[in-house]
């Protein structure tokens, strides 16, 4: 019973910090994530654009892994969706995929990494 009360308190606390304006993100989507960066006493927004290759759903701890290729080198970054550091997320294009995780894209190069576009 004591454990149940603690769980309710934690759930209520988490509900306050959940973002309401998160778009529906799927695996294979091309997204543009605006990340707040603090440099000295200034704050600016830097955009990170790439393909969502993985997603983990656990309420407030929901994360997406975004992959982009820069000068022939693949770069992956994990974003916590409900973090205050995330300013905006925009879905640019949806792709038709048949996997839950697109880790196989790590081994592909060039045109082989293209995904079929999904038209809603």
C-alpha cells in the first residue's frame, strides 16, 4: 500500500512536466529538432536534422535516436522528448519502414540509406 501511494505521487509529479505539444513521431521520420544551447550568458537554438532510427516510450523518459550523415561520418544523438532543453520538434518527412529499429542504416552508405516516403 505504501508503495502504491509513492507511485501515485511520482505519476502526478511527472504529469506536470510532460509536454503537450509533441508531434506524433514514428520510426523513419526525418525530423528537425531545435536544441537550446547556452554559451556564456546567451541562449540560442541549434537545429539538428536527421532520421529517427529508434524510439523508447516510457512516459516522461521517452527518447528518440536521430541519425544524420555529415561529411561521410554518421552521427547519432539521443534526445529526451520532454526535456526543457528541447525547444521544438518538426517532422519534415515520413518514411515507410517495416522495422522497429533502423540500426541497419549504420552499415549502409549513400543512396542505399534512402527510405520510401509515406504519404498520409
